[in-house]
């Protein structure tokens, strides 16, 4: 198709009625006729519009014909949910609200549900709760992964003396502000040649091709909301650690962010497609799924993995710039996704494990579980507990919604808490105040059987998006 891109406006222009036929036609043409010319596509779609009944058995265009010929080809029927929810284990059940549990119960009634678990930091989200883990049979749920695909933790341990943060606060604060970009539409204007930008998916998948320029512009930047980059101190408490570091205190850099604008647009596009192909009852409509044997399912899988690798590349660029700026050298690094899906084995069969706000905790797998801007975070080693689907919490979890935090917490309250803990904050809003989060120590106590603690991170200088910025 060259530079020609099918759009809703273009379809209206050739006579297509306003309605679902337009979005379906856009998906089918961009997926199956990407090398056809505009003239060829126009002729083909006009033929379908004039005689939809002649295309009801077509390999690709049947989906468009169905939408144009509802009398003879009714809408797809909603998939029937299981009569009873598949049993799942809950960690920290005493401090998880009933709405979150009900949301998880609904997810466990999906016809493709195999197993699940609810982490101790869980709270309500869209579709699957934040802190929800869901294993499915050969299917992928875009909203089970989440909007911020590959949202990720990355911690770098440096060779700098531990007292440098106290002695050079202004320097570290300056470099943190200078070398990070946060928020909606944030871009970094430097030369970028990361291998992730040369991935074939950007050329082979039409939808991703349109996101390439955004990916280049936003590489090395951070999101808004609860995303951060911070300097702090890490206390290594395990002598048998994977990096052969002596137990003790080190300077560390910790970041939390995801796949930026491209992840959000991938999630939106493929959730729309999933809901078109897999109608579900209203309570679980956000959990529409794609069969992994289908072209759409395979395409989302590739796009998701690209977004995850892109998120990782963003963190690595941030860390590289900051470590160089303060004259440090890297001793060790720990990182992990916590909004992603993996192919894993469960009870002898392969399943797709969705972790929406949950840390992978397979046996021997390392990860980071942060607290808040004043609470400690932890380097953990997974114990591979099967009933948790080898998962752990991805943080402390919210105990107060953003709107509730804004109404009940004052700037004075927040400044006092920051001062009490010796934390310097750049940006950040009241919706991210430490008081809006659960007690991380309580959460960690509820999952002792899931992970072992190797190190404890204490935040010192925290950078977040400026108040008022929302997720991209």
C-alpha cells in the first residue's frame, strides 16, 4: 500500500456507513491487504459494500460483510462464562477490598481461564485487577497485560561510596533533573541507535510501522503517574547473592516506567480488535481475548514483546546517562517486567500467564518490589511457588485512589513526611503521596513463601512527573 493508509474518513468517503463495519474494514485491510494499492483496495471494498452476501464466505472480507449484512449474518454471540470461578489463591486477603476480589472472581469465569492468583498489593483496575495473575489456555488478553505494556523495574548498583548522596545532594539532584524526561508526550532530543529501533516488527506490522517515529522520539523517557527515577542506598543482606557483592551498603539507581506511548496505543488497538472478535458479557468485556493460533493473536504477541523490549531499552538509556553523569561504574543490575504475559508450564501443560501488576517469582528468578517515595523497596529472589503461579506483588499497592488522595492529603502533610524520611522530591503530586499506599512491610510479610529478600533499597532523591500529568 505504500504510503496509503486506510482511515475511517476514507471509508466514509467511499460510501461506508458509520458503524462497526468501518473499524472492522480498517483492521482487515491493514492486516491482509497491506501491499495493495489504494485503487485496488477501493474497488474491493466497494464490491463488498454493494454485495456483502457475496463475501460472507470470503477468507478475510467475511468479517466486513457480516457487519454490512446483519439480517443474514447476525452479530457474533457473546462467549458464555463458566458457571463457577476457577479457584485461585489470595495473598494478604485481609487487606484487599471486596471489589478487587469480585473483579478477580469475574476474570476466573472466562472460558479460557486455567488458574489464577491475587497478590497482596492488589486493587481494582480495568478488567483484571492490578496485582492479578491469570493463566489462560492458548489465548492472550491485551487488558490482562495492561495499558502500559512491559511496565518495568530496573535497579543499578554502583561503585560509589555510600556517603556520596549526603555529601553531594545538589549534584545528584541536578543530574537527575537534567538527564530525565517525564510525562505525556515527553521526548528526548538526542541521537539514538538502540537495536530495538531496528526490529523487523516495526516494518512487518502496519500498525507498528505508524508508531515508529513516536518510539524513536520517546526512547529513554519516563511516563507519568507512579513512574519514577530515583537515587538511593541499597543494603545487600544476603551473602550468597548472584553478583558476588559483599553484604553492605551501596549507592543505587532505581527506575520504574514502561513502553510509553507505543505501549498504550498497542493496548488500545488490540483490545478493540479483541472485543470485536470475542464479545464478552459487560462485567468482563475488557478481558476480551485473542486466540494465539490466529493471525491477530500472533500479531499482538509480537507487538507486546516488542513493547517490552522497548521499555527495557528506555531504562538502560536512562541508567547509562545518569551513571556516566555522576562518574560511577556499574557493579550489578536487577530488572523485571510486571505488566506482561509469558508462556510457562503449569501442571504439565503450557499456559499463558498474565501478570498485571505482579512480579515474576519463578525459582531463582530475581526481581524488584518497590515501596513508595519514602518506603523501602526490595531485591527479591523467587521461590517458584506454584499456587501463586510463580508470582509476587509488584509493590505496596494503593490503599487510596488518586482522587481520594488529592482530596484528603495536603501539601503540608506530604512535605512533613518527605522531611521525616530525608527524601528530596522533584515533581510528584499528592496522588502519589506515600500515605496513598499500603504498608510495604505488611505486604512483604504476606508473601514470605513467595520470595526471599536479598537487598533493601532506601530512596533518597526522587524524580517523578510534574503534578497534574496523566498517563500516556
